[in-house]
């Protein structure tokens, strides 16, 4: 008789969970962010209900099963985050060097050269202001006070100098891009050459 009562309680709990299946999936999907993971979580909760039914003193098994799904989904996501922290994925087919490709290094070196040339071509006072502000983190008002000029003048000179540096760097990048396109055009045979 006890086994029969336990069987009917288990069936009732399972029926309650199956009626709430779409809602359980929705709860799990919201936590996991994936329908596949949500289905796995709900499936595991249903298997727990089959293998070990809830105690009979639980008055509302529906909300209890929803809480089981929430807890299991949260635990699953914590476990995934922990595992992702343990194993670092390598880039497939990527460059394993921390310094980038030789082309990137060349572009950076050329950009630095253009920047350096621009800074060297600045008037002495502007270069001094620029180096103090951008390399030594000296505020503009301190630079103005030490030089005996207005803050507006320092701000204007710094803005002009910085825009020149950015223009020199971007001009160098544009020239590199144009040179690369010109090089690739020279390498591709023309249609008239292909016919010959």
C-alpha cells in the first residue's frame, strides 16, 4: 500500500511538472541563455522527480519544481564559468605571438616614426607643452602658469599639436593602405595579358 501511494504521488508530481514544462523551459532559458542548456536542465529536474519523488509534506509542488529548475540552471552556469576560467582556449589558425604579425609591427613602427617626426617639427614651446601634458601628465593650467601664458593659449597649442600628430599617423596609415593596393594591382595580371 505504501509503494502504491508513493507511486501515485510521484505520478502527480511528474504530471504537474509536465504541465508546467514550457514555463520551466522559459525559466531555465532565461538563466542559461541557451535553449539547449535549458532543455538539459529541465530534463535533469524531471529525472530527479522520477528517481526520487518530492516529500509529501510539500504543499505546492509546482513552485517547488520551478525553484529546482532555477537552482539547477544557476549551478550549471556557475560550473560553466568556473570551467571556462580553468581552460584557456587558443585561437585556431591565429598568430600565437603576443607581439602580433610582422605587418602590424611594421605599421606601428611607421606610425611611431610619423608621430616622432611631427613632434620634432613642432616649435620648441609647443613641443615642450605637448611633451609635458601628454607624456608627463602635467595639467594645462600648471603649464600655463609656469610659462606665463593664458590657459586658452596652452589649450589651443595642445589641440593643434595633437591634431597634427593624429593627422600624421592617419596619413601614414592611408599611404600604407594605398601602397598595399598599388602593390596588389601590380601583381594581378591584366585581362589583356591573360589573353596573350
